């Protein structure tokens, strides 16, 4: 995947998550990914999961966010980082009546970003259920492709899952399913290119300086 620029936006219309990239993985930052995620009331990630080799830190900037971290369930305090080391079961959801904003740091973030591009792409194309989960055929291949990145907690025991995967994966491929879709990675790259456009940068800077007032140079006008 090509370089992803800051302020790239990616949305999951099913789970209610909208992520804005703050810092992309690079050699200079230890491959860290930082994004700010806005989630609507009732929005949530698809379910409890672990990251086998990824450390993740959450900081709630606004709103009321419920979290499960290991054996603990809590309402995350504002502006206090909550660290989830690799292998820790975790889950989170908007527990309030207004939008919540969460700063998420992921290290390393390259493969995580590829996974999110695919999971959000499936949701955008109507290929998930109401919780943002793909169907069984898709999920088997998705789980194979991104086993190094994320594993959902709910499901059959590992031994049974291995047998199911061996049977289902070939069928899923024959039916045209893939573990990762080039078009979803391209969709993210296109969004990144749009975010890097000079007019987009100017609009963002103006919004930050004026608290959301439209940028005059970018606002259509008509001669009278």
C-alpha cells in the first residue's frame, strides 16, 4: 500500500465509526498509527477481540465510552490513556447520548490499517451484518488473511475453527471471496490523495483557525 497522508478519513457506516488519520506508520515513528475516531451514539466496534502482536492505546477526548479491557469493564475517564498490550481482550462502544471522540494509537500500524480498509470497505458495500461482521464465508478468509492483526473472541474453539477453515476456505475462494480486496486498499489510497490536495489542506487549516467557518477562497460565489 502506498503512503497514506495525515487527515485521511475512513468511515464505517454500520458501526458508526469515522476515523481521521493523524499520524501514519513510518520508520521515523516506529511504525505507529494514530487516528481520532468519532463514533455516534450506540456505535461500537464489531465485538471483543485481541491483537496478537499489536499494542493499542485509547484516550477518550469527548463523550462517554464504555470499554472492556481484559477482565475489567469501565467507563473510560476523559483524557486518560488506557493501554491494551498485545494479546489483551478488549472491546469498546459509545455509552452516551452524544458523539464520542477517541484517540487511538496502534503499534505497529501498517497491517492494522490494511485490515481496517477491508473491514470498513465491506461495511460500505453492504457486505456485513448489523454489527459490522461479514458472513461466514467472508469471515473465514478475512480471519486467515489478518490472523496476525486481530482475532475475535467469540466463535468456535481453535481446534474446531481450524477444521472449519480447512473446509470452508476453498469453497469461499471458489465463490469469489478474498481475504483482502485490492479495491478497498485503493479506496483508502484515493481518500488519502484527496486529503493531501492543497485545497483540502487549506480548508482544514481555516476550520481549525476559525472554529468551522467556511474558507472564503473555497466557497462558491456568484456575480450579482
